[in-house]
């Protein structure tokens, strides 16, 4: 199942999805449930902006159990881009975590070039300034 999901998501690489298309992918991933989590986490490492939008929007709508610890782990990974880390913080904030906690922000993330706003027009809610 995960390999099929990865193959499907690969067809989205680099596309400028509409809000409706992102939402359709979110619903598809939510319907898959737990087996989709490792794939979603890998999308943050890949860094493709389409993948980041789909992954962050999906995880914002995720039920229990929420993948808090794996997301925090990604914040510590040097190969995860600052944009991906900003989106992860956005997801964690949605989960109710205090993203201003020095323990989280002490991870060497340069968020100065990003601003968080409402998602729309296929974006994930985090944009370059």
C-alpha cells in the first residue's frame, strides 16, 4: 500500500495544485489512515513544495494518534529544509503545542524568511516574505 501511495504522490511532483486538488489528496490520505504516516513524513524530507502542501494540510486534519514525536524528530534533521520545518511547526501548533517553546525553536531553524498565514490557492499557509 505504501509503495502504491508513493507512486501516486510522485505523479503530483512539481504541480501547482488548486485548493480543491489539495483537499482531494488530503481526503485520500486521511482515508488511508495510519499506513500513510511514514509516507507523509518522507514528503517533508523530499522538500517538493507540492508534497509539502499536501503533507502539511493532511497532518493538520489528522486525528489521533497524532505523529507529534516523528514531526519533532524531523525538526532536528539537517536535510529537512527551513520551509518544511516552518510547515511542521505550523502543524504542531495546530496540535496545540507551544511552538514558541525554546526547546523547539532551539533547533537551528531559520524562519526569518517565512510568514505563516491562512492556506489558500494551493498553498500551505507558510510563504516566503
